[in-house]
């Protein structure tokens, strides 16, 4: 599958004027503070101190649902890398004129793309998010150091992936825009800013204790982390030009 081919559809319309554009911004936070790699000590729910050295995650298969129920689709994947500011913004093109009241996307890489072999673009193995031994993608990586960790060098690492039951770590994220609809108009460019809260990876429904669970690098305990990270996205604001 070519990951840079955009599949666009607008259900229920025979002739569509593709007119608008949308920038998606993912801002990485730890609680109320913007994430700073390596340099800032944070605390989890158990007051255990930790720093973060690496955060990467896949988002893709974006859907915009209009007030009338019509749907815009973009089947690309994007890799958010906290160490690369340029990776925090993505552009969706040729969006039909409408008011959109929700946005949804896949967190992870779905079963079809996991089974399509080595790919290019965001899904290129050069990005360090492909398990060669497992022939599948890592959906999210969170790495750092915690004084409470019993791993070598007080490291912690969560490499989460897998799409087969009972270890399915894919989640569909839906953000409600009812209060601030996205209004696509002709030749206008809009912005949706989303917050990614890293603390959510470490809590709710399971509070992560670094002294008990400092390393997840295969299917063991992967769904525990995945069930936490499905709640890490929040809407910051919508900007309609």
C-alpha cells in the first residue's frame, strides 16, 4: 500500500467541489506543561519522578464527519515524533465545503497496513517503528528514566503494538467538535489543535508503577498501556479562517 496516496470520499454526493484545507497540530504535554525531553522531572500518579527521552506515535486514517453526516476521508498515516517539531503538523487537502462536527483517527496502524510488508513514507522502517522480528509496526514508543525503575540504568520503555485479539492495541479516537465546528469554506485553510497528554499513558484505567512495570516491548502487558493511551487526546481549539 502506498502511504502517500490520499483516498478522498464524500458520501452521498455525486459531484463535490473540493475546496478547503486543514492543518492538524499535535502538541505533546505532560499534564498541564508542554513536554520537554530529557531536561524536566515529572511525577506520575504515585509521585514517582521520571524524565522522558523519546515519544513517538502513529496517527492516521483521518475522518471528518459533517453536520449532515457526510464523511471526508484521508487514509494516510503520520508519525508524531516529539524530538522533531516539523512532525507535529500535518495537512489535509481538498476538503469539501461543509461544517464538520467531529474528527476521528486511528491511533496505531491497522491490520491491513501491518500485513502489507515494508512500506515508505511515515511507515518506512527507517523511522524506527517497525519490529523486524514481528513483521509489524510499533504504534507508540515512550522511553525515559525513573528512579523507581528496576531496569538497567533506571530506564523505562513502552513499545506498544499488535492488532490481533486478545492483544489488539489499535484504538479509534473521536474528538467532538459540536461546540466549535470546523467550517470549511472555499480556498480557506483551517486549523485543529490537539493536546496529547503523556500522563494519560501512565494512568486510567491502570496506574503504572515503574518499580513493577518498567518495560513493555512485546504483547505482554501491551493492552494495559494501550487502554491507558486511548484517552490521551484532547481538543485545544479550532481555528476557522
